[in-house]
C-alpha cells in the first residue's frame, strides 16, 4: 500500500494529500469549484462527495472568510487525506465530516451546494474497479445520482444554487432529475479534451425553485487552457 503524497493543488497556493491506491482528484473537481459563482449574501457552502477536499480548498482560496464550507466524505481513508490537507494549509473555514450524505441532516440550509459524484452506474462486479475504495468513489455503490438530488433539495435554501459536474452520457438523466426535485437550469458548460474529441464533462448550474433560463456557454477545450484559476471570469 502506497503512503500518502503531498502535491501542489495546481494553480492554487495550497497543498493536498493524495494516494494512488485510494483517491486522486482530477480536473473535474477544479472546474466544478471554478464554476461556482457566489452571490453577495451567500455564506454557507456544502460540498457533497468531497473526496480529499479539493473543492472546499479551492472555494476557500476564492472566497476566504466570506464563506463557511462543509464537506462530506463517506470513506474514512479519503476523508483523512482531506483532514490532513486542511490542517497542512492551516485553513479554518472548512469543516469536513466522515459520514454518508444520505444520513446528513442539519436544521440550517445552505446557500450553495456542490457535488462531483460517482459517475458510473453499478451494473455488475466484473465492470467495477476491484479496489473497493476506488470503486465506491467512481461507481454508484453507496449513492446514486437521484440520491444526490434528494440530498441537495433537502439541504439547500430556497433559490439557492446547486453546482454539479457529470458525464455527457448522463445528461438527459440529470435534466430529468433536476425537474423532479424542483431545480431550474441556469447554465450548462460542455468541456472537451481538445477540438477533435467528444465532450467528456458537463458542468451544471441549477437554482432551487428557480425558473428555467438556461445559458449554454461557449465550449471549453482543456488543451487550450493555460491556467484554471478564475477561468470562468475571463
């Protein structure tokens, strides 16, 4: 079993602990955090399926003490890397919880919710990663896409914003669920590795009990990006 490594968090001032045998964040987490747009009175952020906390760390650097951030991660090994990363960077506005998001209940509601969920449905064991920790992070073994929407609708303020990153092959399912759980679609961003390949990621901005007024943004091509920091402000 490999030991944890301390890596740079791409274009940000923070360091993050990772482990090839458990979990390593990828570009989708960075894009998700950058896609978030905080409104003037937004103070409370909830990150579901937080992993080793890349999204909370980036949001903490973006917004500082203007926000308090709660991240929830089910798997103890990955959660501990997140705790170590938060302590390593001496960040004080992130609370990380080791629990199942389906069991998460608080009286207070959140202004913003973010989620980089498991992308793949659980079909059978032959198609699921045999590393159990990685399998849970990548496949809908402990939480489904509908479960994510259920939790988001329960925890968000009225007119709060929900940000999701997912795969394009689940686009129709995502849009069906946003209607079922009363989220209006505000923005969709398609992300491509380059101009010659198919879309690999889709970013969504939803508003709880908001009207549909969907903007489809200009495509993003990863190979043409020099820096991810503030990429959606340009």
